[in-house]
């Protein structure tokens, strides 16, 4: 499936009434305008539309949580061809701080996958440490990590995805592409204004076991980016993320300042995008184990 | 000249950060290490101060890489017998401090699919840690043997290498034109360990001076070649071929000479390092299964050299002045080595790494110390605390055939991006000829301060 087909499929998923207003099927041989199957289909779609309208009227929201996240997914998917230079500062509870600089390369790959290469440029003891993701789909990923100290590439299981990314408050998963929406349940809690922007406040619950049991995200309407996320372990808030300084780069809204805090330990990480370039169109050779060993050179 | 070298190295170390630019990358590290012996009668080691400077220059498709290491090596017995500053490719026993050494120094040319490198290189083939079966291109520096990491103990070799990538396939070819010998400590240094000549060292005034070997002629026929074919996929795997000199130390015997002279007893221990060619065909693979990261390695070696048990070498039971011819001690056998390793994440920032490997000596006719089946078990528990400000490691190694083992506990604290400090305690146990038991008198505690930039 090419990108255009993919987007068309996503757009059709986003726009339920449009799906219902598709032209009627052509007249069948034998003169019957409706066969039983197509009649059932139309009745089913009409029922769904009716229920959607009723639910929207009850909750007061024009969209469902899933639809909000399909929009977010669409924006994040557009971000997948990029090169980013990042500074990450880790703050201890006691005031001590450590800095890391990273280069991140991303490439969208067919049909729904992507590839990511993250390389540390500093500090000295992490220099040339690298992390490679090959996502065959948004749900299936292979991960490799390279430590120049050992000169060996190691495969790591995807169960490490929620672990701290090299001591920061970000997780390995935060450096991946958009998640597989089918792995979550979404429900809009309410609409709220955050940082002067109208937002959908959405509760997101993973269907499979994760480090968090749910998170609540503030998604900016129109931009379809998350401005704030609160992660919960059962009822306890354990991690918060705030995404600020949003600029539109090549029509893609991009938060340039990300602040994640672990509420349990008081440790905090500030990530600043120093530069970002979209539509990079990198070759597959950049995302190989050989490239990981050579620090992308 | 020696002072000039030190001055140049110091200049690079101190001025390098200000030289760094877009296509030039310079980094370095200074390491101050002190150790305290836990056994009162063991040979002591002085504090070490070593530094390394790495320079990477990558204009366009060309790449230049240099890794210079140097400093004062505390494992060398003072006063040093060798006063040369640069480490040599001609000698096995190099007792020089201060020293300088290029661990890596090469130029490379890279296209999208092909990379060619020429110069001093270190390679890391195979998948296993500690004793990778197919990682044979670099000889090891045994002067602080088990107290250095695998990569740190590798000696860079002059070589020409080519890597060709096509999709998921990668092909490597390496040619090492000259033999670079492994390095061994001197008998009066801490990491020489127990050996056949340990009783001789107890003679009053004994000074044991081992002889340097005559290295094999450096001809094209004596060069080493290695080929590797790799595939990346659900299972990453590689097929390896190596033909060259065995990087593991073995010896041949001459004659023990005990020569009293002006209050000293000069002793030629009667064995010299020996070098034999081997051919190894190997396979390695890695994959992920659920929470486990798995890797394995296998290698068949044709004609691996071994030494017989030390009690059969022919040393006199009561050492006395004179010359004592020793017995031939070399044997050869094909071997099959295989091993599996696994990483398991116990909880966040805590990984248990386990490894088991075995060697089958096909023609073990009873004179060898090594059994027909030798096993090595390793386990390492690495845990990060406080967002990796503190790292702890518990490392255990055990050989069930000889009952020898090593336990190592390490704690490292990260003060800032540049400063780290750590402490390590290491304990050895086992019979004197076994891998770990050789160092059973070398239990020690170490303190380390690291500055990197």
C-alpha cells in the first residue's frame, strides 16, 4: 500500500459520515437495486451514525477519543521523515544536572513501519552510543543498542520500551514512532483550555500490560499535538510531560520544548529540539547495524 | 625524544576540546587507579594514571580515526626494565612505563555500500562476552589480564579491512599482514600469576628473566585473513572464517638455567612463548524471544595448540644451580567451542546477563591440564540506581571442571558529566593451573577516579 492509499484509508476512518454517503452500489443483474447484504450494510452504518450522533449529543463532543488520536497519529506519522538535533538535560532532586546531546534520524518505511536511529554525541562516556528501531508495523518492532565500549550490537526486547532512556525520564518508547492505536482504549473526559489553546482531555488506557495503567493527555484541537500528559500507575500520578514552544515546521506542528518529570523521585528531564528538518528521505543504509556501529557515518 | 612524545600527547589531551568542530570530533579520558592487595604476601601494584585521546576526522567520504593511549602503568615492576616509550609489535614481555600506544589509527573510505579501512584496527567479531569464540583477529594484552575489559585488553593490529553491505547482508574481509604477538607480564609482576616457575621465585635473590621468542618470519604466507558474512533479520546471524596465528598464549620449552651471580640468582625459566597457525570456522546468532535477548556462538578450530600439565614439564623438584633440559610440552588438537548467552531484564535498569560456553578438545590424550570438556559459566547483574547516577555490577565466573572462579563487585558513582568514581573488589579461587585459580593470591580492592571530556 503506498502512502497516498494509506492516507486515504486513514482519512476515511476519520470521517464516518463520508463513509455513509458513498454512492449506492450499481444496479445488479436481474433488476434488483438492493441485495440483502448491501441493505444490511446500510442499516448497520446508519445505526452507527445514529449512535454516534446520540453519544455526541450526550457527551457534547464532536469527536470520539479514538478519532482525536487518529488525528494525533496522522500528525505523528507526518513527522516520521526527519532529522533532529536534541539537547537533553537531566535534573536531580538535589539540583545536580547532567546533559546529553543526541542526533535522531527517522524514516518512514512501507507499508506502515518506520526506522529510527538515535546517536549520542555527548557526554563523553555516552558518545557514539546508539539505538536503532526497525518497526515493521506500529505494533511490531526490533530494537538494537550499540555501546562502543564493547564494540558490539545487542538486540533488546521490546519489553524494555517503558524503561528509562539512558537515565532520563523519557522512555525508549518516547523515541519511537506513533503507537498502534488498536493497542489502546480512548475516551474523552472533557474539553479544556491549556496554555491558551482549546484541548481535548483524553484518557488513554493500554490494553496490554505497560508500566503505566493509563494516561490523561491534553490534545490541542486543530494542531492535534499533545500539550500535556499525566501518566498514572493505578490511581497514583507518577510521570508528567509538558510539551511547549510549538512551532509549525513544513506544515507540521512541532513542540520544541519537552519537559518530563517523575513525580515519585522528583527527577526531571528537559528536552530541547535544537534543530529539526522534515522530508529528509534518508536511504535505508543509514538504518543498518553497520551504520549503528559507525555512529551514522 | 621521550619527553617530546609526552609533551605532544599532553598537548592533544589538554588542547583537544577547543579543536573540536563539525567534522572533527575529539574526546578523551583520564583514569587514576589505585589497588590494595587483600593477600599480605602477594606482589603489590603501584597506582596507575592512564589517559586516552580519540580523534575522529570525517571530511566527505574519507575518515581518519586515532585512539592514542598512554600514561603510567602501575602493574609494571619498578624500576621498569624497558625504557622505550612506545609499545612494540616485536616483544611479548614489555615492561615499560610511562608508555604510549596507538590502540587504533586508521584511514577509511566509505561509500553507501562499501567501507575500506587501512591502519591499526581492533575488531569485535562474534556475540559472546568475555571469551568470544570467533573474535580472533586481535591478540590480548595479559599484563592486567582479568582486570581489563575484553576490548581494553585487545592490541590493535596493522590491517586492511573491507565491509560491503547489500540490504540485510554484510560481508567483511580483513587482512593482517604481520603477526603482532600477545603481551605477557613479567614473573615479578602481580598479574603473572601462579606458574611452573613459582617455586623458583622463592629462591633467595632469584631474578627470573624470561626470554623473548623468535617470532615467525613476517611473510605474506604468515599473514592472517578473516572473512565474515552477516545477515540481519528476525535472527541476526554470521558465518566466520579465520586463518592465522592463535592469539591465545602457549609456550615451548628450552632448558631451565639457574645461574648464581654476585649475590643474585639469575634464572632463565626455560619456556618461551610459541606461535601456531590455526583455522577456525564459526557461526554466531542473536535474537529476541519475549523478555529474553539471546545469542550464541560456535566455532570449530583445526590444530589448536595446547601445553601439557606443568608437572610434566620436567622442572627439578629441588632447584639448584645448573642447566636442566625440559620436556617438550606442546600438543595440538582440533576443538569445538560453543556457547550461549542471555540478557534478562529483571526490572527497570536491572539486567541479568548469563553465559555458558564449552570447549571440547577432540584429541585429549590425558597429558593436558584442560579436560576433554571444559565449561565456563558467567553471570553479571547490572543495576542502575537514581537515574543511572549509581551503577552496580555483580559478576561471577565459574569453571566446574576445576572448581575455579572469580567474583567481582563494582560500584560506580557519576558526579557530573565528566567526573566518575568507582570501587571494585575482586576475588579469585581455584587450583594454581586453572584460569582463575592462577590468581588466587590476587584478591584486591580498587579505587578509580575517571575524568572524561
